[in-house]
């Protein structure tokens, strides 16, 4: 429905041809303008403001999705607090609570090492392989490689740079 709404607005914004709907043909009439759309600054401004409105609504939708995800996270923590009163499930939640500091330190170290390998992978393989061309793609490739999700770029990494085969075999395995 959104596409139909936008196309209806665009078709009402743009006028093609003359008042009878005839299109000018520059090859048939040498004096005809080469531009197919008749210039109208007010309508062009409306079209540009429509684009700005669509971008604003898209950003609003992204913010709404972020708040929804945050709300689900808070609901999950509330569920853990409720589970604390049950005997066996409470044991799990109390274990997480007491080991939270250790888990946090492990995650910090894991993220630090993952970012270091992402920078190293971008510098070593960024020019040869598409999945290592920039930092976000490189980071996601390493996450997929770490958790064995999707395609394994290991063989491509070995073939990309023959002089780094031993380095790749030792560190990226």
C-alpha cells in the first residue's frame, strides 16, 4: 500500500508533455526541449520535501524498532527475576547473577580479540576478498567464521595471498 500511495503522489506531482498530454520529441522538432518533464520549481520542491518526509518516517520506524528491541530485553530481565522464586530455575538465575562479573570480563576480552582480528583481516585480505573489504563486513565475516554460520571463507583466504598461508592457517583456524 505504501508503494501505491507514493506512486499516486508522484504521478500527481509530475506533469508529462503539454496540456493535451503530447510528449515533445527533440529528434522530430529541433526546437523542442530535451527535457521530458516540464520544469516547475514549486512541484520539484514538493517532491524533494516528500523525500525528506519519507526519510523522516523511515528514521522514526528505525527508532521504534530499537525501542521495541530494548523493551523485549527489559521483559526478559523481568522474566529472570520471576524465575528466581522457583527452585530449580532460581538456581540458574542465581548462578548467572554470581558469575555476571566473570562473563562480562570474558565478553570484553572476546570482543577485543574479535575486533583486532577484524582489523587484521581487513588489512590482509581487504583488497582481494569482498567479505573483508570494509570493517563491518569483515567483523560479520569473522562472527560467521567463529560460530560456523554460512560460508567458510578459509579456502578463499588461503588462495588470496600465497605468502600468508602459514599465518592464515595458524591464526584464523
